[in-house]
C-alpha cells in the first residue's frame, strides 16, 4: 500500500509492465557492472594518471602537451582503486572519480534490485536529472579538477 510520500502507482493505460521496467534495469546493471569489472581488472597506476593506457587508449593530450591534467585525469585510476576496495586511495587520486565509482556501485545494487523486482528506475532518474543536481555535479568535477592540477603540480607537498 502506498504511503503519502510515495509516488502514485500508475494504473490503466499508463501502467508499465514489469518487463518494460526490467529492460532499462538490465541495461543499467550491465553497463555499471562492466565498468566496475574492467576497473577491477586494471592495476592502478601509482602516479595517479595513466591507468587507462593499459586498455590501449592514448595518453591525455592536454597533460602531454601542457603538463596540466584534463578534468577527467585520474578517473580510471580512481575507479580501479575503488574497485579494489581502496576508497581512500581512490579519493586521493581523483575525488570526483571516487564519488562516481561509488555511484556506479550503487547503480549496480539498485538496478539489480529493479531487475529482480520489476521496480521502475524512472523515479530515480527523475530525481537525478534536475538542474540543481547537474550544477552540483559540475561543481564537484570542477573542484576535483583544480585539486588534480594542484596534486600533479606538486604544490603544497600533496601527492597521491
């Protein structure tokens, strides 16, 4: 029985079948789990960047030409540390990457539950896809980028 705070349960023509909710849940589960499995298979680079090179990807062009890391430098390394269970190293390497890795793990759990139960992910998507959340995510990424520039420049004696 729904509570006063729960969203209304659609009935009639707008009702969604369990199979229609399981397909998106399966897609989110598969992609999120695959990202974490790949991150686990990689060995994190102790320099805090470059782990993605093990997948045959090129080095960061911005870092190579200017010495300044791009906003996503260290994300793969951070995900790899998180997938290996070292959340502190993940956060020190790239704070936004650590947050994204944790959100990816949460997506595996929630989408797995939705896949089994038939729960719709639409209400969660509606909560996430709001201007305030997008602005906060952008601010976190920008802050993590500044942090990464400071760390790679060796300022303040900070090194991952």
